[in-house]
C-alpha cells in the first residue's frame, strides 16, 4: 500500500495537476472536504492519545519501582487489585543465586479528605520499607527518614485535583495535615509521578504507617515483592530459577519488570471496556474519514463525468483518469492533515491541564495518523474511481 502511494505521487509530479484544478475550482466544497478530513484526524489523534495515556499513566509507578523482578499473587488483576501472598516468599527468593534483596510492598485504596477543599476522594497509598529505597525517584529517596515518623506521608505533586495551595505550603517547609480513614496524617514532603486512570493521587509512607491506616492488612501478607539482582545477572534467568524454586507454591507469580509492565497494559487493553473503546474510536475515526472523502470524490466525479468521458474519447486510458482521482485523494489527505494535527496539539494541551494525564503529541503518532489519512483517502479514491471506469463517451454524447 505504501509503495503504491509513493508510485502515485511520482506519477502525479510528471503531469498537469488536473486533480488540484478540479478541487480548487469549487472552493467551498474543497474547504468542507478538508474540514471533514481534519475532523477525522482529530478523532484518531485523540483516541490514540487517550489510549497511550491509558498505558503510560497506569505504568508510571511500575517504571519507577527499583526492582528487576516482581512477585505478585496469581489472583492479581492489575496494580489496583493485586491481592496478597505470604511474606515468606521473599525469604525463599533470597536463596536464589543473584538475588541481592527482596522487599515487600503494600498497596491499598482509601478515602481521604483533600487537605485544601476538605472533600473526600479516593487515593492510592503505598507502604514501603523506609530503610530500603523502593523507587528510583530522588525526591522519595531523599525523604525516607521523614516517613519513619508516625502517620507521616509523602504526596504526589502530579495528583489530579485542587492541591495548589497545599503544594505551595509544603514547598515552604510547612507540613499539611488531613484525615485518612479514621486517622490524622501529616504530609511532610512531595514527589512527582502523576495521575492515572487508576488513581487521582498517590501517597507513599512507611510499611508501619500503612498498617496503621489499614488495620485489616495482615503484616505477614504483602501485595507486591520487589526483587533486586546483583550486577551481572540476567533477570530472565533468575526469574526462571525463581519459578522453579516456587513451583510448588501456587500463591505467587514471577514476572520480570518488562513482564510486569506488560501485565498491566494487557489488563487495560483486553480486560476493560475503556481499552476497547479507545481502539474502536480510532477505527471509527478512520471509517468516518473514508465516508467523507468518498462523498467528496464521488460528487466531484459525477460533476465531471462528461469531461472524463471526453478524455476517454481522446484516447486517454483508465489509468490516467484514475490517477486524477488519486491525485485529489492525496491532496485532500495532506492538506486535511495540517489543520487536524494543529487542532490536536491544542486539545492535547487542554487535556493535560485538565486531567494531569500524559497526553503528548509525538512524531511517531503524527506520522502514524498521516499514513492512516493517506490510506483512508486512497481507499475512498479507489471506490470513487469505479464510476470513472464506467464512463462511456457514447452514453454521454
């Protein structure tokens, strides 16, 4: 398909631009066509942006965790629903050659009062061993001693919601207090990861503080195990050894970091409606574009059917006439893409400001949508050219 597109472009450069002349002759119709293509492009851009933001935002914590291998429960669905398993598995993991450390992590959702608005909202709380860095986040690691204090936590400055006054207060060295569950907690520092589709915000504290907030959590049952390896060891080989060591234990699953991230992405892509909706949105945008371009080209072909018949009577072959229609399709694809990508830049910025989600325009996505737009227009042109091939000079005159 791509080769055919470039072949058509080369052919168009060597002849009179009849396609451009026909499109520009009816300026109002031309502008309507470009608007329709731009709309289809914006729809594809937004759905692709939301889909990427879905995966990126929900794996931010995964990427920031300081571990080569993870242990999770087989009942785990994603980071929000990890279930629990015995802490003894961490001690067993330490027997594997190459394992440097194995630390447990607690994760749980709970309602808290927004320190600024005093309204209740859900938040993700993470409990870690403050003596062993669990994240490759300098802002967290430099404040580990702070979370050793009772009921003291660090707050994600990338959280979604009204927190600007709280952030300013903490940055001035003045801790903020609020209620979480039935306890009063102190926010003594900030770090930045960002909001996600899982949670509007995140708190990091010590494992002891976590157990105070979640009294029903059994200390001997963790939600996640972070395993760091000694230098020079292959995570896949050590993971294989771990699986063999824990083969008779049906309460844990062993994943490398890449597998852990893919595990999260796969959940959102295949096990939730939102992943399907975004994929469907891209397809719908593509189909809308095909229909719009087909209607424009079909109308244009019908309006110039006598001219096409005249060309055939003069000896021009169908290939030349088809080239005129494909020329129109490529022009529409290129010119319609420009306003589409421009509007999408603005919508991406607006979405980031409103949601704190990583909706970012990338060169790869721009190229992807441009190629989809060209293919979309070429498909429409291929359908519209059937009328050109049926044009008979004897029927027209």
